[in-house]
C-alpha cells in the first residue's frame, strides 16, 4: 500500500504554546487529507477534511481557530494546534486519499501530543 | 444510539482458534464497509473491505456484511500471536466520511 508519514511522532509542549504536525503522502498524490484524534481506548474521531488548495471542512465541535489545517500541496498537509492546553493531549492521526476511491485511504503512524 | 457499535474487548483466544469480531450500525446509508488493524501507537492499516452485502475472503480473513441486520463481521482463521492488535470496523456512505468503531483489542495467546 501507499505510504503516509507524519512528523513529529511524539511532541511534548508547554501549555499556551503552538505545535505543528506535518502529514505527507510519500508515493502518491492525495486529493483529500483527513485529520483524526484518538483518545486511549477510543475510536478515531474525524476532526477535519481538507482538499488541496481549499479551506478545510471541520466536524461539529472542532474549533477551527484552534486547530489550523493547511493543505498546501497534493502531498503535504499540516495541523497546527494553537495555544495548546493539557486537554489537547491526544494521539493525532492523518490520512491521505487519492482520487481512486474511498478504499485508497492510507493512514500515517500518528503523533502523540502531550501538553504539560 | 451511536452510529457504529463495537465491543472494545479485550478478547483473548488461544493460538490457532477462529476469531470472530463484530460491529453493528444504525445508519442504513452506509454502503462501504472496512476492517482496519491497528498496532499500539501506530496508525490503522486497511485489512479488508466490502461494498454492500456479502462475503469476502482473503487468506485467513473473511469479512461478512449483513445489511438487513446492520451487522458486519470479521473472521480470522488459524489465529497467530502476530494477529494481536486492535481491530477497528469502519463504514461510509455517499459522503465518503469514514466512521470508525471503538476497536476490539485482540490477544492471541501462544
């Protein structure tokens, strides 16, 4: 299958600071990228969907001013958690989908964010 | 009622046993059904997918969808310790948004 990378894999930051997470599709062009959040023993919750060159579409309850998403190219999307607080600590996973259909969606390895 | 219900387990079975994992759902618009495997602290990887009702087999894995009962299953034959992971069911309708179950933690005991 296709490869999606995320960087960093783990980050610890202080409350009030901002953190940027990168998601890259390494061997295919991702027309759509998704950002998920996963708490321990919980399901993946979709935060937002982004298409290259367009504004992201956020799910209900997700603050778009807090979770800034940029999908600048067909291989790169970034999630910036602004003014992070301890309750933002979670596992953030991106996925990338090509234009070949819903099954052609590949997940990154995730980023563990800890806010102290 | 949640859109997708999945028993979180953990489910422990001896090596070589047949494993049965299941999900129920409430949204009749779902037509794409998937099973993902997730190892600890890793992203999910797609295992099986089916469209609408029916069965699909791939090696030791069989996926079943019963749309009339809104029930999907994943069977693993000849289970191996390397199959120990969390298995997430997932489904989607025409809006292409994938909705995940909570995942079932599976332990295969050597």
